[in-house]
C-alpha cells in the first residue's frame, strides 16, 4: 500500500548564502456500536477536492512574485498556547508581535499585512532590502550592497525554505544587533525578526555568531515561516470528511520533540529512513512504534476513512483475525501535543507479549499515512496512548 518515508523534524537550519555583513485529552475509541468500519474498497464517487495550485518548491525572492493573494496567506508561524482557536498555519493578526529574553538579549518578531512606506512596484528582494533599511535605519543602498541572504524553514512544508535579507552590526557602547526581513510583495506581507544584545558576552560578535544565537534566544520555532491557504488557514479539527479538502501540496508529519525530551521514554531510530521509529517506556513495560508513510498513487481514489481502514489492516499483525466491526473511531493530537482533534481508526487486541492498540490515519490528498502501534506487557496500552498524545501530534498544513 505504501512506501515508507519519514519527514525530518522541522528544525532551525543555519543557511547563510554569504558571510553576514557587519560583524514535538488523549485518544479514546468512540462508541463501537456506532462506528462500524466499511470494507476497504475504492469509492464509487471520485473525491472532489479544492482547486489549489501547488506552491513553489522554494520561497525564493523570485518565486514570491507568483504567489496568488486569493490562494495564499504568508507570515510568521506561531505555535499556539492551546487549540481553543485551532492550529493556525499563519498567525493572522496584523498587529501581532512577540518577544523573547535570554542571554542578555531580546529577540522580537512581527509581521504586518501592509506595505506602508515601501514601493510596491519593486521585486521581493528590493522590497526586503527597503524594509530592512527602515528597521535598521541604514541607507537602502548599504543594505543592498552589504546585506546577506539567509533561509528560514516553512512550517509543515519541508524542505521548503524562505529567502530573507539580513544585516548585523554593533554600537560603540558594546551593544550588538541583527535584523532579518522578508517582504512578499504579491501578498502585501512584511516579516521582521530582530536580535538586540546588551554589552557583554556578545560585544564584538560577528554577524554569523549573532545569527547562530538567534534560535537560542527566540526559540527554534520562532524562525518558522507559515504559508497557509486563505480558505483554510486554521485547522480546528480534521475528521475523515475534512480530508477531502486536503490537496496534493498539503503537508503532514509527526511531531514528537516533546516526547524525545521526556525522560520516561527512550527513543530508538531503528533503521534509518525506513519511516518507522520507536519509543520505549523506561520502566520496560510499553513500546510505541511510530510510522509515517507515503501512500500509493491509487490511494488518491479512496476517501480518508477507506484508506485509513486499509492502512490499519496493513499495519497490524494477523489482520485476518479481525472483522470490520472490530475497528472503531479514535482521536489523536492535531497540530500540537495534548489534543484529540484528528480522527483516526483504532483496533485493540491481545497477543502473547501483552495487550496492544494501533491507530492509523491516511491523508489521501497529499498521500501521507500515519500509524502508531502501542504494546504493553502489564499496563493498559490505551493509558500509554493517552500519554503519547500528550507528547506527540500529527501536524497538518492544508
């Protein structure tokens, strides 16, 4: 049904084109009597999906000119404090700004949906230079000549990166600074991130040193750019029917950084790049096997429900021992750990090694498959699944 593929975690990537000038409630089955699983057969009616053009492979300055403002919304991505308003690909507020303090430095970022003070007839590179000149109060000609290009990751669309212009410098009193800017002229959107450090350990630091300090102060997530759909920027939930709104260019991946940082679980990568990895509870009782897969092209003709049923049966041992009515609906964390807002199919059972539960979800628009199999020798695997949902999630970018 599928070939294995695990997307790399969306981490901060230091990518400098030239030297900078100037110095990761839990899942529970629903009522089994009301959740019979249909046989995994192709849909009789083709899946109707929105007509969404593919985004560029990279958000270069040149590619920004081709972004359709009726389709795309750009800006800084922000990890939500909770999911009460959904998981937003792009924080949509035009007056939004945040600051972080660490290492005697302040990191701040903001975006706005206006090009006030900028020349809208310019290309994205020139607009970004103009914005950076405003922010730093340095003549635009100097920014153009002495600024550098850097790349920031685009959330949920790995390996897509976005071009920014950056400049760094210092003051005679020992303070140092760095600023990066990107303008998407076609979207009338401007993004800025800055780092300002007091005199001390960063006095006289090079631009490269300040750039490498930026994620330590702001947090790696603060450097994530968002590219969302105007018609679907916020995901409040993703049931099986919602999957019909996902398209080929939609993104999806497991996020499990919080689980990796949890001392009660031990990570095992397994075979590199086979799309499967495991976490074992440190008490030796439970094992959780994660899987992220690339579905076959013919799965695009299935609904998410049908493909999820099929993936679940492909994932478990001895699928012939179970009937369709044994499968029930479950939920897991969507976007960020700690929620149960993405519908999955769930099957539980016992074997010689203990009790087990497996959940699976297929996204047939982008052809991604996700599965999680939990086995416990003594404990309840559903309890373990609750713990895992509090520390990991499926992040979907429409």
